[in-house]
């Protein structure tokens, strides 16, 4: 083997080693970065232990939900969670989420069912015909406020 061939062989081995190292590094760190990115895009609906009660009116309609702020403070960064019950069986309950920037005091907002998405990173749209059995609101007021209306409440279907 000539000296030139030896150098080429060493360079090829070094390049192969660098490729293996780069693949291993990208795979290890890329997986963590992708997981972190996907988790950061998911909607987080975490009700605090002692939330501020939101004064609200909620009406469930065939194609949308209406929420009204009956308090004296503006609600900001709202997350609305509706629970859809498929086939009347609580085992098949599925949550869907929508987000709003703000609702002023005395103001109302209509949220179409088409604006609701699943919680995961895929953000699957809600079905066109929801059987809403529960509506929950999480919003920033002077702290984190919370409101819930179950299907047994008047106005929900």
C-alpha cells in the first residue's frame, strides 16, 4: 500500500467516524429537542388548588358555545375546555380546547365548535356535532380564575 493510499484510507475512516458521531449526536439531542418542542405546543389546562372564581354565564348551542364575563375585571389568556360525550357513555368523554385573547367585563364571546382542538400537538379539530356535557374556563384575572358548568346545569344540553 502506498503512502497516498494510506492517507486516503485514514481520511475515509476519520470521515466515517465523524459521520457516526454526528448521527449519534443528532439522534440523541434531536429527539430531546423534538419532544420538548412538541410538549411546548400542547395546551396546558392546569386548574390551581385555589382558583379565583369567575363570574360567568355559559350557553351551549348546536354549533357554538357562548361565554359571558359577568365579573368586574377583564379576562385575558382564556382557555376554554369542552367535554364531548360520544354515544352517551362517560367512558368516551373527550376534551377539546379553544383559546381567546380576552373578554371584557359584561362582554360575551361565541366560540364555534370548529375552533376547538384536541390537546395534543396534532391539534385535531373537534367534530362538527359535539355533545357538550361540561364547559370549563381558565383565565387570567388578578390571578388564575376558573369556572365550570356541568351538563346538569341549566342551559347545557
